C-alpha cells in the first residue's frame, strides 16, 4: 500500500507531508508541507533541491532516528527555496524539533514557526520510516 501522507506530532500541533507530485521516473518533484498549530493551519508546495527528490530530507530524519541516544548541538535541514526549515536538538529524554514554513519571496509577509516534542526512540523511528516511504521514488508503471 502506497503512503500518501506522513505526520510528525499529534493534533493540535503537527507537521503534515502530503500531495507528493512525481515525475515520469517516480522521483518526487514537489510536496505540500502543512502546519497545524491549534486553530492555525498553513501550507505550501515545497520543491526538492536535487534531481533525487527529497532524499536529503529523508536522510536528515533518518540521521535523527539513528542517533536517538543523543547528539551535540543542533541538526538542521533547509529546503531548496528556504521555505521549509527544520532544526532538531536532543534534550536527553526528548527531541525538540523546531520548524519554519514561509513564503520564500515574502518572509516578512508570512512565516509560521513552531516546536514539536518527540520521543527519540519509537516515535522518531516511525517518522523516519514513514517519511522515507512517502518520499522514495516510485517505480514507473510499464
């Protein structure tokens, strides 16, 4: 069964990855990233930085999950057009994942940011697996 949506966090505070658009080779060309913070909802289409789709985002989250016991400092991810940013800090018993979603041309016009608190074990592993499945290239239909 194909994954069509991945969520990080739980209502009322979560990031949602959905509506992945693919090229003829099955590689992701764009996806919608949405933010829900209580009654506030915002979203936008985000483009991948390379011809290999969002492999860099999947690798970023996989690295967080693989290092679930902890790391020093902040681990950051930034989308191609700087409209989606993540930063993760391991706090010992949990991971703080800060996010920013913004219009790349009008940062002063609108920016949505927030923080999710994640379990560094099972929850982060599930997020990594789900996001990898969502973003991995699909096989073209012959």
